[in-house]
C-alpha cells in the first residue's frame, strides 16, 4: 500500500524537522525501515541594544455619554407608527395587484372576443 509508505515518510520528515528546530532527539516509535537524517545548524548572532525614548501618550478621551432613556410611551408610539406605515404599504401592494389582475383579464377577454369572430363555412 503506497499511502502507508507516504504516511511513514511524512512522519519521518516531520520528526526530523522537529528535532532540527528543538535541537534534541526524541525517542519516538518509527515504522520499520524508516530512517531519519537530520542536520542541526547553529549560528552566533550579535545583538545590539537600542534605547528608544518613549513619549507618554495622552489619556484617551472619556466615552461619549449615552442618550437619555426613552419613556415607555415613546416606544409604543413609535411601534404604532411603524405598524401603520407597514399596513399602508401592504394595502398599496394589494391594490396594485388587484388593478394588474383586472387589467390583464380585460386584455385577455378582448383578445378572446377578437379571435372568436364569426365562423365562415366553406
């Protein structure tokens, strides 16, 4: 099974990577026939200390005050106004649908009347 070999190879590569990063060898079970080769490279780096003057930032402005709470009556009035507006909207849509339906039926009846003229016998 090829996928088992590929899986084992991936495990071995991952273990080699971990060992190269951590610099230590783990006693981890590896499948038979799997060999791990790793190389660890170290480099000495000189770091210079840099001192930076930090200016103290001004404190943030206080949060904006909340608007005063509305009275219960305001909510009721607003909801009633919204409901009335919604009803007007729905009534307008219904009226437009009825008008469109009546107009379409009128056109259809006229087309049927024009098409059913007197029958001519040969």
